[in-house]
């Protein structure tokens, strides 16, 4: 694993400890078995449905997405249905989720997938990222959650958790760009457990190690987390931020 030299070359941050990385994997999966959320998009591996959920979840809270996810898929149950729909109608169905370029791009993705890939979303990161609005995170999510690949996902929640655990409360601020975090996230995905691990990491960031109220005292990571105890004072938690 080439994580350590890259870190030292780019900036003076702590090199993640291998033992801590293994503990983090094991404990996160155990935490997920008890605390993981039951979300509708976790009951499917259909790439189209996974993609719809991921696009909806961009900048939008889970509780707002759930009813719209059901409504949207009732109206457009397949890529073909979405590709045939009028763009103004798709926008109307999307309302009131906001960030309205998303339904337009989703429909474009459906049309391009049918025109270029025989109606099946591509299963390679490189090809997925050629589609409109699909960046590294969304490509990783589709590969992990629909195709079962052991690829990493990195969103703001995941970045915050990894920064707190492996770099301490202010360590993430010393890392330039996202490369270090992507390398770490890739290194952490356990073989053949990518789906559960990534879902767990996102749930842990969204519900437990949150920006303002991390639950440090009962946290399963507390004996090796570089930020423990972050919940001792509101000021410390705010400084570590997202
Ligand atoms: S100990 Fe606190 S800061 Fe560290 S992972 Fe747990 S909740 Fe997050």
C-alpha cells in the first residue's frame, strides 16, 4: 500500500496506523450491524435505482429524499421510461427537492445509457464518469452499491470521520486536496465487504460522528480515535467541523 509515502510527500500529517485501520474496519462493520439505517435504496441492487438515490441524496437530507425516491420510481420505473419522458415533466416530478439541474442530468444519463451502452449503466468508473453529473463519488457509489465492487466512496461525512479518527481534530485542515482521503478510503475497504463497509461509513458520519454532536463517549472508535473526546466541549466540536 503506497499511502504512507504519498502522505509524507504532500504534507506533514500523521501516517495512519495499520492496526488502527484494521480496528476501524472491524468496529465499523460491527457498529453497522446494530445501528445501520433501513433505507429503501438498500433493498435493491438495480443500478438505475441506486443511481436515482445517489443523485437525489446530493445536497439533500435522507428524510426528504425517501418519499420522493418512491414517487419518482413509481413514475419512471426504468431507465427507458425516464429517457422517454419530457424534461419539463421530469422537473415537475422532482419538485420540491431543488438543485434542479439534477433531474435534467438524470434524464440525460438515461438517454445516453440507452444510446451508447445498450440500456445498462456502465460498470467501470471511467465510463460512468463520462456521463453527465457523475463524479468520482457517484461512480464509486454505483460500483459499490449496485455492482458489488470494493471501491471507495468519499463524501463530506466520510471525509470528516476519516479526518477525525486518523488525523485528530485539526489534522484534516493540513491535508491539501482530496487525494490523501481517497487513498485512505480505498485502503480501508475490506475485500468482499465493500458494500456494507461503505454504507456503514456513510451512516456513521451522518448519524454518529456528526459535525456538531459527535457521540464520542459511547463510540466504538474511542480508544484509537485521534479526536477523542471531541464532545467534551461544543467549542472543540465546532472547530473540527465538517
Ligand atoms: S470518538 Fe468521537 S470523533 Fe472519534 S470517531 Fe467516535 S464520535 Fe467521531
